[in-house]
C-alpha cells in the first residue's frame, strides 16, 4: 500500500520537488528572543528530549493495541500512572501475545524497553491523563501525558495503523489537496500575504467536528484536545508543553504545535519533537513557523531516518519546517542537522531540496520504524547538542 502511495505521488502532475523554489522571506524580520521566554528547566541535552519523545510516540500505538485486545476489561478514561500501564500489560501478556497485535508484545519487542525507560526516568511522576481512540475509524487518536519530575505536559498523536483505522488514516494521508486559513493576528505584518495553506487531509483531521454525541455540535477535534491540554496547564502553570508523534502523528504534531504556539493561553515556548513527518504546509507556513521559532514561541525538531520515503512527501507546493535531525543506518554514527534559513545560499537550498526529494530517498527497505533504535545507536552524537543552543547558533538558523 505504501508503494502505491508513492507511485500515486510520482504520477500526479502536480508532484515534484517541494523545495523547487525557495520560500519568500517574511515582510519584516522577527526579533529573536532565545533563550525561551519562560524560566523552564530544560533537559540536559538533545538526546534526552529525543529519547523521551520517541518512547511516547511509539507507546501511543501500543496502548491502542492494548485497548483493542483487552476491550472493556481495563479502564479507558481513568488517569493511569506508568506503573499502572506496565502492570496491565504484564498481567495480560499472554492474551496480548496471542492477539491480533502480537508482534508489538513479543518478548523482544521495543515496547518493554520503552516502558522500562520511562519508568526508570520518571518513576511515579509519569501519568496518562487523557487518551481518546473511541471514534478512531473517523477521528485522529491522541494522548496527553503528565511528567511531574520534568514538569512537562506532552500531547502525543498516533500515526497510521492499518489494523485499527485503515480507511480513516489512509484517507487522511492521501488527501493532498490544499486548504487555507487567514494569517493569524499574531503573525500579521511579520509574513507576507493573507493566507497560509495546509495539507487538506491533516488539516481536516484536526479541525473536523468531533464524533462524540455528547459534545456541542460545533466542537472540533482541536477544541477537544486543547481543552484537555489547557486544563492540565491551568493546574500546573509552571509545566512546559511538548507535542510529539510518528508519521501521520508527526504531521498532526506539527500542525498542533503551530496552533498552540499562537494561542495566548499557552505558556511559551511550545516544543514539537516529531518522527518521520511528511510535509504539512506551504511556504507561508514555513515563514510562519520560522517567525514563531525566532520569537521564542516554538521549538521544533523534526527527526528523520535516512531514506525514509514518508518524510519526502507530499512534494511541489509543500515545505518542511523546523530543525531537521537526520539519522543514518546503524553502521554510521554521524548525524546531520539542517535548518531552512531565510536567504540561504542557492547551494545550501539545493542541497536540502535534493536531500529531501523522492529520488534521493527512495529505498527498498523502508526505514520508517527504526527511530528509537537509531536514537540509541547515535546517542553519543545527539547528546552533544542542546536544542536551545541550536536556535541561538546563527550559522544554523540565521537568527541574530
């Protein structure tokens, strides 16, 4: 199915290299306010942030499979600590290993390692506060976690899962038309034009009305998610907000973090660390995100595996955003870090454009799932970096 997806993109007359023309610069330069506005305590290095978000991005799949296999025998809406989650999985391991999602619960599965990592790191301070997969055949799936040790609220979006939401997920992925929104008030005068365009499938998934009959008829999925996040942040005003996800979940994380970073009720900066994200918006979206980053409202790290074909689609008319961390196959220990600077040289722009093109990334092995493994393989390199310091580096971002 994935190969057919790629072929459909290659055969589409509007497809090609998404960065075939550089994005137009903002109208006026935004003032750089890094380090971030709030006096948060940040993780010691980039590896720690990336590792933690990677674990959560994949565990959101796992919890979906647990709920699907065990049904009504476990609580679906109650607050659960990481110890509760682990106990449910351990107590029902035989049923899970014999169920239709057995591979995710095999003895050598990365699931147990991720759970143990979070237990060891966060102890009793990590909890699942909200999880919604009730209408997953029509709606996106998300979770909200709270980490008391690191004073962090994390919004996690689930990626594509064929066994649970094939039609809904792939219908969203394939809907590569564009839809637009007016430039928000906080960005007027800082970017050119009056509209920002988005991938229609991702945009609609986020902004469609909810399917819950108990919700107000005008309530959107975004409204529901933001209500959950804001309620937690109101109780914990000194906590920072992270957004993450893998694949489709990464695209939704990109979109949600943009909305959150322009919301006056959300403490800044919002941090988005996602994995295997496709492109989400046009050059105006790139400009908008770049302004939000420069002003200290958003920190955005896009983690990709070399030759992961999902990360290079859709193409013409779409642009990637944020700092890119590219990881190579296990035999290589080096990483690549790039950023779509304003007014970058033609050579730098062309190098990025080629690097994230379909011809340069096409592969047979489909490196779409080994993100947690590669973060560990390239730990020594990743932990040399700090996300806040990366934004302060004018050679990387061009921010002065």
